[in-house]
C-alpha cells in the first residue's frame, strides 16, 4: 500500500460517521436522482442513475463502509471518477472540503487491511472525529462492474 500523504479531501457524513475522499477523484456533488435497482449486484449497489446523460452505478456509502444502510436518508450523491469510470456514492450529507494533514492520518491496521475493508485506505482524526479515507479504485469490484455493464447494455 502506498504511504498516505497530506491531501485535500471532501468530507461526507454517512449517518453519524464521517468519510473522506481525495478531491482528485471527486467529480461533483448533487441532490439524489432517481435510481433503478439492478439484480445480481452486491447489496451496497443501489442501482443505476442517469447522471449527465450516462448510466452511473450508485453505491450506498453506509452499506459499503459500515454495513448500515444510509440510502433512504441520503441527501447527496458524490460522483467520483474511478479508473476511467464514474460512480456515485449516496451519503447523508456533504460536510465540506478540508486539508487532511499527514500527521492526522494513520494506515489501516493490518488486521483490517483486507477483505471487505479493501476500499478503506487510512483513518484520520479531524475535529476529534474519526474519518475513513476511501481508496476509490477499490470501491467497485471488477465482477460488479461486469454485472452493471451487462445490465446497462
């Protein structure tokens, strides 16, 4: 895993918890749009939404990160560019843009650095709250992209 460096991040709330996403990957934030469910995808994939004329998978950030759904209370979508593809995260709210200093971050403990947590790069403390820094390239497994591509074809 690469060393975590200071970065500008978009901080979002997912229920009462916080996550941070590097601004390099954030395309935009928006009000939630209608979502069409897709069978055969993991539970954290809500479905597809038409965003800027394209079918974009929408992920429930609560299920993805904490195994607690937040899509029903989601007030924002955060669209991300992930390795040449677009994905939207349904989050409770967007808190704002912050600089994430290197001294506030620590690598994910080895016990948690595999399996379902593969999309979490590091943890950080900002304003006395724990934030999960997302590893955007690992948000959607390749098998899920294949299922979504087949559904939207």
